[in-house]
C-alpha cells in the first residue's frame, strides 16, 4: 500500500508514559512515530492535575536531568508550587505543583509536535503483526500498515477499562473515551500473565458553588523551586488551594450506604492503591478518625472546576451528592462530574527486563500503568527509560540501565521487574535505600552526564550543565583554601569548639546556626555565589559523612548479594524490623541476601539492617572460634 509507513521506533499511546517515550526516542536521533486516538488528548491529566510530591517529585527531577519533557511542561503550567516536607532534610523533600490542566496539555502537545525525528498520528491501532516472537508491524483504523523495528506500548487504564459508579458499569479508558479491546487477548496468546487493578477519582465541583469564606487558604511557596534544571524562575500566576474536612455526618452517610459502593458491594474484585485510598476505604479502615483532610485544588487559572483531593469514590451519584454537601464549605456544591472507580488489565512486570523490553516478544517495550503502576510521574519515568532503550537498540548501541544506587527511576524499575506488584505501585522516598545520595536537588549532577554519554541531551542543556559543573569545581577549589581559627571566628560571633583547628566554609556549613549571611560577613566573596549553587554546597557539606557511609553500604551490598543466611537463623533477633517484614522472612526463610531483596514488602532499609546484623553476628562467632583456637 502506498500509505504504508516505516519507523525505527513506534509509541502507542499519548499519555504521560507515551509522551516521554516518544520524546526520548526522538532525542536519540531515530525515526519515531507516536500513534494515539486523538492528538487533542495528548498530555491529558485524567485524574488530579498535579505533578510531583513525595518520591514523585524526585522522579520528575530525574526525568528532567535526562532532558525529558515533564518537568519543563510542569514549570510552564504550574499554578501552585509547594515544596513538601520543607521542614525535613533535603533528601526527603518533595517538589509539587498544581497544574493548569489546559495549559499542561497545550504545552505538552506543542513540545512533542516541535520535536525533530517525531511524527504524531491520530490513528488507533486495530491489529498487531508478528514474525514468530517479534513484533514487526501493525494495522491502523484508517487502513495503514505501519512497519516498525521497535514498539513501546503505553495503554494506561485503557486495557479492558471499566468505569464503576455504584452498580452502574461503563466500558471506558477514562470518562468519555473508549477502552482498548483485543490487546489483552494478544498478550494471552503469547503466554503473558495478566492481572486486574483498580484506581479511582473524586467528583469534580463547580468553583462558584463553594463557600471559600469558611475554608482555610493554602498559598503557594514564596520561593519557588522549578522542576526543570533549565529554569530559575516560574512565570505562571500562582493561586491558592483551600482545605476542608470530612465530619461525623459525612462518615455516617458513607457508612450507611457502604454496600452501594462498587468497591464494597463485591462488584469490583481487583486491587486498588493502598496509599491513595477511596473515601469508602478511609471510613471503613480508619473508624477511629473523626475527620479526613480534603484539599480543594483548582484545575486551572480560568477553570470553574475544583478537584477535591481526598474523596475518591465509587458510590452512586445521589450518595456522592449527599456526602459532598455534608462537608463544610460545600453545602451548596454543584457536582460537574461524579467520582468513579476504574478497573483495567495490566501485564505482570516480572515478564520485563530492566530496559522494559518484554521477555516473550522481542522489540516490544511496555511503560506506564500497563506495568501495574499508578501516577503520572511513575508512568513518565518508565516512558523515558523505554524510549531511550528502544532508540539505543534501534541504533545497535548498549542498553541504558539505572541501578538503585543511581536514581529513583532505578528503584522504580528494579522493584517492578524483580519484585512484581500486588497493588498499584506508587513511589515513596522510603523505597530508596540510598535516598541521601538520590536527592531531588542533585539529579542533574547524577544523571545528566549519563544522558550526555548516550546522546539524549540537547546542546543547550549540555552547555548550561557544563557551566554549572565548572562553577562548582572552581568554588570547591577556592573556598576549601579559605579557613579561619576558632578564635578568629569568635570575633565574627561564631562560637565553636576552641580546639585551634582551622575551619573552611564547607566545615562551617555543617553547623545549624551558620547560614550564608553569616559567612558573607567573614568572606564577602560568598555574596557572588548564586543561591542555587550555594544550596547545593550547603547540602553537600551537611550530608558529607552520611553520603560516605551510604557509598560504603552500596559497595557492601554489591559484594554481599550472595551473603549466605545461616541455617535456622532467627530473624526475630534483628532489631527495628516491622512485623510484616518478620512474618515474610520467617515464612519464606531466604537462603541469601539476594533472595531477601526480592521479597515483596521487605524495604531496602530493612535489607541494609539485616546485612549489618548478619555480618556482625558472623564476626562475633568468628572471634569466639578464634579465642579457643590453639
């Protein structure tokens, strides 16, 4: 057929995984095609229009460090930026923004359509073509045959998607859009293990129907930290969110009608996200709670829609209306779109390699919710890795894999392909055992050089990054030499131990009460250091000792993956392990540390704890043995 087309890499789906995958492949210089139902829905934020958060913000910063698109688009569309966990250390702080839904979609589409090596088509797939165990082409709805060397599937919640509101069921990938059928059968024909998962969304409320005078206002941060390392400021207007709470009346309405919920009626059998529960789950599982937070988040600068974050539900429409109007400030609330639960098929990620290529069909990559994850950020992180690796394979170059010690992206993919999922996977800082190394502020220093080495970084970003590197190196050299004795520092009002030891700027930054202004009095040159660079130096200084220890932990784990666990070892002896972890260890009885790392629910921190304990016990036993040796 004369309309037939050929691509090195084809991406199916225009959600967050698909956008990053297509952009990454195109940046590698390979001929890339993106096929979706509608170009107008590319970059659609189908749930909460927000980017980032705890753990999730780290993923966005890492995507940006690899020259991805999510961070740049989030900066252009963000209407309320907040740094979560600001009072805690830099390692666990989570950048987040509420986005203007329309602006995010607009800028994402503009970005993708401007990419070299990328063509976008509004033409859904109807049939895949295989040659033995290799995908080679597909047919589209318009009748085109598309040849491809590599394919990336990013179907989101569209795989046999089914929406639930009370006892009402509607086949759909999301509200107003058809689900994808047939693909699940294709996977089953090739002996893939499939599962079924659930997620949900709250009702949307008309802005002018809310009594904001009754509610607590939550403003954006005054000092905004952009997601992209290419940006130093945010130009979008910032607007507030508002906070309200459920109450006893709300809980009674839900409790009295709980059997009408699709989740509790038995209508839904699949597993939902543990860390983003429905309001029904909150009422049932936390009966001791008299109230639950609700964040009323605007969906855009000019939008009349408000997203009530915290009341995801699948109750019938009338019940939704009743319980929403029982909440302070929402007494006259008009619901524009009712909340719903959605079930969808996913592919067991244990059937993937670390490049996200399937192990049953060559040249086929999966990314996003199809792998059992939840969240825009988790999807985008998988998308960029799948896109880079598909591009590299098309170019016959070495694969690109990030380890757990290198990136949150590495943690995410390692968890998926080695541990699998029993519920929708969500990223948290607690999942990363090396989170002091994997801070959001140093993502560019960790990953941009890796991106440069494989050829996925633009010249503009390379130039800016190298400028930053040189500046950091020069400052490091210069200020390490500048030091004062305790007596001299005392003259400037800095009280430290009078041990006669000279201390540099980096030594002083460890102390809590010493900031940039104090150092400027001693060394006026400090004023010349840009604020973001100074913060980088400050964090590096504070965490120096901890980072050294974590680097040692990394080396220990690499050496000791094969560390044998003694027969009949009593895991109950190990302090600081949760009941859940102990139960699994005692049930499975792993023979080595490698087996422990692959047990679902055993956290990375617990693994490190076990490693240290077993090594200490072995050393102790060896000393005992040697004591009685002749």
